[in-house]
């Protein structure tokens, strides 16, 4: 049985990387859901906003713009 890797757990600090055409912007937040490789994950920013992205690496979520 193959399982997807869990990159981070609920409550972990994670790096949020927003990627657009020719640029990227990053920040930090707290995981609201677990980050399972290739799956959607939700992160709360310091301002309280919830962002949804894809868990791509250890403590890293990518958001496509």
C-alpha cells in the first residue's frame, strides 16, 4: 500500500507561496487542515484570512494566481 506523504499537521507554521506568470510572493500562516502531498490544504494568515492551496513540500503550500 502506498500512502501520500503528509507534509504538515494542523497547527504547524507553513510557508504560503503564491505563484503567477513570472513571479512568486511568499508569507507564513498556520495550517487549518493537514497538508497531504498534492492535496488541497487550508492555511490561516496572521491577518486571519483563510487561504486554500496545494501542499507541495515540507511545510509549504502553493497558490496559483
